[in-house]
């Protein structure tokens, strides 16, 4: 253990002394302090706070990622070039302790840097709120500086279960070939559904049902965020409408709205109107008789409920924890590539490994958008054509299986978006932190650690 701690402290000192790391740390401070004052917002307090949280924290993570990648790649490759690693092996120091010490040192360094970033961002937010208008500050505290759970309508939330249970019927209705995988059929159907908006004609009504998995936090109102469009060009004329909220406990509440088309709007439902509710029905009534027109709601993203879950400070700490876990994975990849490659090549190789999950997800989405094949009954195929088709089907099946396996293994790392959730006031749940720990620290990092230790063991034999 003493050897690991000694190697970790040595790697921290080496990283701090690096000129490139010093330049990157200077850029980090510039991102934290200068960016909020340079970037132009929409002039509102909400826009300023969003920039502070999203662009400032996002740019800081990018700089830290580059710094971590460079330091990790150079932690081993530089010592190989200067023969320092051979001196370690002559002590002797096991390769596993060398790798773990390097990784632990970079993790400790990132911990303190991320803590400093979070403190600077929190201080800037508080100073901005102090000089802002009290009404605007209250709105920002209620909608952004908070951790809220996003609740989808039941038809969106349980869409997968509903569609998958009806796949045999959908295949028969659409005459889809048997060799088309269920996953492709499912994604095609979902894409078709998402293109159909909810249309509410004049004097018409549309209902959304929301199921609450947990009781609402006492004293905190429920937020409704929505976006609507009009069938006519209204020249920015607000759309008049009525919202009706009813619960399974018999409570009801109404709200008159006059919002512009094409922009997100929201209103609050008092906690007293939804107390003890486990199911809430939100209805929109199109009663605009001054400018009659149909109102359109996007099927998937037109309306959401937001329930208070945690304070902003807790949410900020969770976001930084997620960023720390991702940086730990980058360090593991960089150290392993630096075990076998020189610094410039190792850095580009690390960048490739890091970007691979997003590349696989992009390919997966493009494959999902491909049209499904329909069967052609009554078409007579010759023997050669049937044989070629069989070979092609076999190749497609193999390629699809390999791609699906790769997607299943690598896609989890792309699920974490702390920088996007924070400025929207969305809660970063604890289960997401546990999931990140499981995949990034429990699976991916040990894989790279084993590979790096094996390479170091070979270098140790060569040194001897």
C-alpha cells in the first residue's frame, strides 16, 4: 500500500510540473471565470445562470478530459523513454501497483480540481443571484437551481412495453418479412408514432395521464412544461387555452394560458391541489375563439411534469461525481495505451477508445432509421438467386449480431449527461451514479487495468 501511495504522489507531482498541464489548467481557470462574462445570453437571469452551469462546467470538463488524457498517456510512456520505469521494476515494484498508483494519483488530482470547479461555479451563481431582481431570482431558484424529477406521460413512458406486446400484429398488418429483427421493427414503429402530433381542434380537448412512482415532496409545487404549435400563422399572437388538472384523489385545478406557439412555457400546480396523488390527468382545452385554429402538440416531447426531489447543491455534487467517474475512466484508458505506445500516438489512441461508444451509438441509430423490408409474396426466385439471398441473410445476421453485442457493451457509458441535466433543473438520481460506478469503475476500468498490467509485466521481463 505504501508503494501505491508513493507512486500516486509522484504521478501528481509529475503532472503538476508538466508545462502542457499548466497551460491546460490555465485554460480551465479561464473557462470558469471568463466564459460566463464573455458568452452572450438572452439577457435574462435564467439565460445567464444556464450559461454558468452548462457552458462553464462543460468547458471545464473538456479541459480536464484533455489534461487527464495527456497526463495518463505520459505517466507510463515518458517513464519508459527516460528508463525510470526500469528502475521501478528493479526495486522490485509489481506492475499492478505501478498501474494502480498512476491511476490513483490522477483520480486524486481530478477530485481536487473538480471540487474547485464546483466551488467556483456555486459562488458565481450565488453572487449573480444577489444582484438580480428578487422575482427573477425566485423563478430561477424554483426552475433551475433545483433537482427535479422529469415525469413523462404514460403513453410515452410505457410505449416500449405496449409496442413490443403488439409486434406480431404489426408484422402481419405491415407485411414485414420474417428475417427483419424485432428490434428494427420496434424502432421503425416508434419513429412513425413520433411523427404524429396530437391535434386539438377548436373546442376540442386532449388528455395526458401521468403516474407518480413516489409521493410528491410536501410544500413543493408541481411544474408543467409544454410546447405547442398552431395550424395557422398567428404572427406571434398568443394561443388562448385552458388547462384542467385532475387527480385520482378527486382534486381538480384549472389554469388559463396565453402562450406563443413554438416556445416552451410552464406553469405551477400548487401542492395543495395534488396532495397524496398517485395519478394525475392533465387536459388541454382549446377555447380560443378570437383566433380559431387547431393546436398541435408533439407526441413525444410536448409536455412534461417536474416534481421537486433535491436541492441544487446536492444536484451539483452529483453532477461533479459523474464527471469524476468519467475522468477516472479516461485516466484508465490513457494509462493503458501509454504502456505500449509513445505519448503522441497513445493520446490519439485514447481519444479513439473514448469516442468509440458514441460512434457505435451513432451507427446504431442510423441502422435503426433504415426502412424495414417487406415480403414479396408470389415472386419466383431462381435457385442461384435464392442461394445468394441466403448467403446475404447469413452475413447480415452475423454483422447485426456483432453490432448489437458491441452496442450493448459500449452504449452504457453514453447515458450520463450531467452537464445537460444541471442547467435544466433535472435531478441526477442516485441510481445513475451507481450505474456509472458499475460500468465505468467496475467493468471498463478493470478491463483496461488488466490489459495495462499485462503489458507492464512484459516490459518488466524485457527490463530484466
